[in-house]
């Protein structure tokens, strides 16, 4: 309690408590300081008693981060499986579905989606629309910020052919095609003249 009182006199605006085990401990801290308290992962019975926590100065309750722990475990299991010689295909049933990936994606999040997940979603869309996939163009380590991507340029060069070997280009998002607005307009205009349509599935 001496440390709690000393912290209170330093000008801090709140005190964070970790390792809290009993109600008596929280009551003693609250009596020792008038500062608001933040509590990290208290015992379940105390965590559910919001009235008690509020009455004893708790203003922020942090219940840990189980989603982070689950993600770490999933990554570990994945690499352990691969290191032990397991096949990538064996992991497919444990991956998020394309529908879930679309639901949680945003302009900031979609850059982090796995390329394989984007490809699966694109293929499913193509099949649902009755399209035949001629070829996949994947620039794995480059973003849509640059048009000087090897696969992108290969795709454009094929579109120069008379006739082009494809009539449409499916993209996860238009930002995957070209992020620069002028580049996007220029290349979509060229492709349109060649009879090729750019279709975004998001």
C-alpha cells in the first residue's frame, strides 16, 4: 500500500493493477488512493461483479487478450505442421473462408489477407458466374501501388494480342489492380478498347 500511496503523489492520472486475487486487496487499494484504477484480468467472480468494481474505483477492466493468444497458437500449429513435413493442403479446412475474409476486410486490412485466400475467392466467384479461368497473375511481394509489376505487365502485354486470350480480369479489389487513380483509369481504358473488362469482387 505504501507504493500505491507513493504513486498517487507523483501526479499520475490512474493506477493499473495486475495480479489482483481477492476483493480485500482491491478494497485496500481503493482506500489507499482516490485515483481511478485499471484492473488487468481479475478472477472471474470479481470480473462479473461490475457494481463491486465500480464502487472500488475501477474505471477500466481489461480481460486479457484471448484472440491474440489464439492467433499465436494457430500460427505455431501451422508452422509446426509444415516443419514436420505436413502438406499445405491439409490446412485448408482450418483457414478462414473467403466469405469471412470478405466480411472482415477493409481498405487497410485487405493488404494482409493471404494471397491464397484471395485466389480461392476469385476462383469461386468466377465459377459462380460461369467464367473460365485462363490464367492467374500474382505479384506476391508487390502491392498495387506500382504498375511496374512483372505479372501485371505480363497481363497487359497479353491484352495487346488480337484477340486477347481473355475477356475479363477479376481482381480482389480495384486497389489490387492499381492504387494510383490515373494509372487505374489509363489501363482500364486501354483494356476496354481491347474488349477486356476489369471486375472487382469487393
